[in-house]
C-alpha cells in the first residue's frame, strides 16, 4: 500500500489511542496478577461499601427525625397511587364529555342557542295603592 502524500490527523489519532489502550491493558493485566494490588482493591471496595452504608443510615435517621419521607417511601407511595388510579379507571364508565369536541365548529352563523330572541324587558309593576292619609281633626 502506498503512503499518502499528506499526513492524516485522524489516522494519527487512531494509532495513538490504540497504542494507549494496549499499554493500559498490559499494565492492568500485570497489576491484577499481583496479590498485593488485588488485596488493596478489595480493601478499598469494602471501605467504600461500609462508608455508603453509614451515609445511608445517617440520612434515613435524619429524615425520620425531621418527619420526612425517604426516596424509597415516596417511590412506593407513587407506585401504590398509580395502582389505585388504574383500578379506578377500570371501574368508572367512559366519560362521553371527554370525547365531545372542546370547541364548536367555526361558521359564519351564530349557533342555534345564540339565535334565540333576547329576553323581553320586565313588565311594569302596577303601583301599589297607598293608604289614604288621615286628616287631622279641625280645630275651632
């Protein structure tokens, strides 16, 4: 295969990455064969797990004292609520109003309900009769 007349930067990048991968794989394979490295990795993993458990316990104790639900309790509550809503949806009949269109069709004419004659003004009430005034007795 003939060498190209110009350098390909992408090919150079691929070669560098391949060489780096080979070196890392060789180093990792050699270090995992060492018993000392394996023991230290195991100790680190154990310490990390123990620390995670301590943090989880302290957070749950804090939430309990603050009377707040934990993430697990909220997730359980949401799951229970979804189950209940699903059961209710199966029990209820389908809603016919949900299938009806939300808006009336747009036309140039008003809908039939709007074409009703406007209400008549209320009829005048007959004036109520007032009782006759009593005249004061005449003074002589």
